[in-house]
């Protein structure tokens, strides 16, 4: 009986030891498991976040897999036996699938690498640990572009690869992989089980502003060639026989910048450009004095030019007269804006909008919510005041007409009475 008890205890111990050894593979949290016939496959997912309206750029993303340890050893000679991983590259381009915009007006182009273990041969069964990172600045055409910004993902993933012996005892296969996201703390990376993931995912942000901050030539679009300086402008035109071209009209503008996890500027610079006729030719001037266009609290100086601060929080007021326009040169694609003109007497406001090179016209005082696209964008407010030839009777003249009619009536009565009196006399 005692011998049987010892056997039972031994069996229980073996089971416990077996479960204990399994916890190195099947730990709490996400993990990937495989079999001899279906070993673990692991791609790297790339997500490129962009403001709505942005055309997906051509971009290449590279990743680095650095061996950290083999069977718990960090000795350089031992670690060097860990094989290099494969398929550490992915491309994003115009044909890449793009997810619809979310509630923050952000779209996502998504692409994945092939299996990073494809045709990778491990020297033996065991536990191999790698750190996976993204290589920064792999797109010179974007990274050194004056108006494009690519923010690379600095996440570090530590993957633990469990390589098991095949039943034929000749081959090996990947039986399990755990992924832990690193946390940078006090100058070093810390990997905690609480940060386990079920995939490798790197997220990049891309923003296109289209134009440099160069106010020297912020001209409007020239048909058929789109403007190459301004990202957005608001123009005021006045026409009609009685149109006052010296009058300043009041405007209010609001801006909303797409949030991609990077600092949003408190304001964007906008320059006031005035078109003047010189020797019969239209010439654009960037105004150095914009005191009539904005209050001092919303102005600043950039180089030799004054600019207006159009804030990204709340509304900004400004004023424009005929042939003046407010020109932006660095608003990101996807920026939302609303421009409203204050109502005026005796004038009709006709608004012409071009959004992303598509023209529309409406008879309103406000643009409503609009978005800056990659191609030229502008708003033109046209006020018309014509001379109206008086026709018929005016209500304002009725009192005077009434007085005249009363006078005529009184005179008529007087004449009639006089004539009757004469007849009676004769």
C-alpha cells in the first residue's frame, strides 16, 4: 500500500513539474502557439495614420531583429548562434488598403510583412529571445522634404521564441511565441508580463503641409497650374455701382487641426496679400502693416513680413477689404475650418469655394465646416451693391403724397364754394 502511495505521489509530482514547465510557454496573457504541422507564423503589421484627405505616400519601412539571449544565456558567442529573422520590410503606397476615417478624422493605411520566421532554421530546440524595432528615417524623399513629416514608431517588442523538437527528432518547429512591449524607464528598456501583446504592430504618423513657410510669393492659383505656395486663402472682392472698395469687412474663422499624437500649434501664420494694379498689371503685395486687418494681440512678425495669428482653439476675428486675401502657407492637409462674414446692409454676399480643386458656389455668409485638401483651397466672398432705379411708389413717400393730396382737395373745395357763391350773387 505504501509503495502504491509513493507511485501516486511520484505521478502527481511529474504532472506538477510538467505544468510548471509549461508556464514558460503558456503564461498568463496573449501568446501564439503552434504544432508540427502548423508552426507559429508571425508577421509585422504596419499602420500609417494620416489626416483625412491625405493621399497615401510611397514609403518603405524596415525593421531590425536583434538577438538577446539563447536558452537564457546572453554570452555573445552563444547569442551569435541565433539565426537572423526574415521579411523585415514592408511597403506602403497608393494601392495599400485604407480604413475609413475615425471620429478624429484620421485614416489608416495598413500593410503587413510576410512571416518573419519563413525559411529560418534554428540550430537546435530551445528558447530564443529577440528585440524587434523599427528602423527610423528610411524614406529620404519624405524625411528631408520641406513640407512632409513622417513620425516613426519607437516601440520595442521582445519576442520569446520557443523552438521544439519535431517528433522525427531531426527537425524543429516553433511551438510558441510570446510578445512583450517594452517600457522605457530610467534610461533603459523594461519588459513586463503586463505589457504582453498578441501581435507585432508599429504605428507611424504622416502629415503633409504641402507648402513651405515662405510669404514672399503667396499667390493664388493660376489656372490651369495650381498654386504652389498657399495651402488656403480667404479673399474679399467688392463689385457693383455703389460698392465701397475701401471698406473693411468683418470675418470670423475657426481652425481644427487633426490630432496625430503630436503637439498642435497654438496658431498658424497667415499673411495679408493685396492685389494692386501697376501699369495695367495686377501685382501682389504682402502687407507689412496689417493694423487695419487685425488687432495687435493677434499679429506677429516673420522675417520682413507681418502675419496674423489664426488660432487653433476658439475663433479668430479679422478684416479684409477689396482685393485683399488672408493667405496660409503651412496648414496641414485635413485641417478643418469655418469662415463667416458679418452681415452688411444693402449688399449681397456670394461665396465661391474651392476645396481640393473642386469649385462650388453658394449664397451664404458662412462656409460651414470645410477641409483643407492636397490641392489648392480657397474661399472668395463677393459683395455686390448696385444702383437701383426707383420705380413706382415708395412707402417712404406716402406721407408727403398724402399731404399733397389733402392740399389739392382743400383747394378744390375752396374753388367749388367760390363758384357757387358767385352764381347765387348773380
